[in-house]
C-alpha cells in the first residue's frame, strides 16, 4: 500500500519502482523479446530505436515484458539497465509486474526498484515530464529503455485545444525520436487505437511517421496476430498465435 500511495502522489518526478526478469537469450546490445517464435524473425529493439506498440492489452503486456527484460544482462538479451516508465494512461500494474517477478523466481521488491515510474494526468503534464524531466532521468539513472504508455490518450481530451494539441504532439514525438538517437536509448510508446476522429487520425499518422519500428497486435477469431509493420532493415511480417485466450504467460512460452 505504501508503494501505491507513493506512486499516486509523485506526478512530476520519477519514482523508483521496478519490474521483472524473464527468459534468456544470448544477444549483445539488443533488447530481445525472448519469445522464440518472434525472435526468429524479429531480433529485438536496438539502442536508438523509437518503437510503437499498437494494441491495448497485449501492447501493454509487451511493454511490461520489455521493462523486465531490459534489466537482464547483455548475454541474456537484456540491456543491463534500469527503466523509465512514463504512464500516460494509468497502465502500470504493480501486481502484474510483481507476479512476473515471482514466476521467474525473483524477489519483486528489488526488481521494482529498477523501474522509475511517473504518472501524468493531463497532456500538459505528459509533455512537461518528457521535455523537462526525461533526459535528466536518463542521465542520472543511465537508463537504456523509456516506455511511454498510451501516448495519444491525453491529447484526445476535449480540454486540450485541437490545434495546440496537434502542435505539442508533433514536437513531443520528434523530441522522443531525437532523444532515442542522441542518447542511444530504446524508446517504446504504446498506442491504443480508438474510434476514429479527425484528431485521433492525425495523432496516429504523426506517431507512426516518427517511429522507426511499428508492431501491431491484431485480434482474430482464432487468436491474434503479431504484425511487424515497419522496421528500418527487416521486411514486414505477420506471425499467428492460435487461441483467443492466449495470455502473456503462454505468449512468452510459445
């Protein structure tokens, strides 16, 4: 309860929380997914990537998995690094992350101390965190992974003027792309598709144009599809996973 209260109160500062450890895979300088079926076609995220994960539940779970695996040593497909998690959609699940740690035989508290979480409630708080606090946190904690959850959600608020919101979002996504390249950091943004509107369509177009890597999860009657839509050096590809009831546990074991 103490951790949750602290987490709710700290909006403008990065709070040491944390995450997990999973799977092993030899790799060097690349953040691997650690899922054999996917690793065969997608080796992982390189430092300097600005990646977008499209899909609400599985997109969020994959961002948790990356936050866990980032802490692994290089030889196991991690980056041996802390994580900065900017929560724009109230997605960070302390209990889910702790459960992941326990399943891997790890002590949850020590893992949670390696994720630096800050929650934003408005588009203006989100941009302030990114423009004013993010690079400082990367320098201080030497983090090699940044996760920005539900990156467009707060910009769809009617209290954010349409033209102003567009301008800020364009500058913010350009900043994240430049920051990833300049700091040699992996920046991952989760994006949740919503009912189409002119504002949503504009934000999606800007986001995907800025990203170097785009991964989409598509649900189907027989399960779901992992779709690599865009990558600087790998051809687009689709991988099917059977069963509509697939959880991240079975997903990581496939």
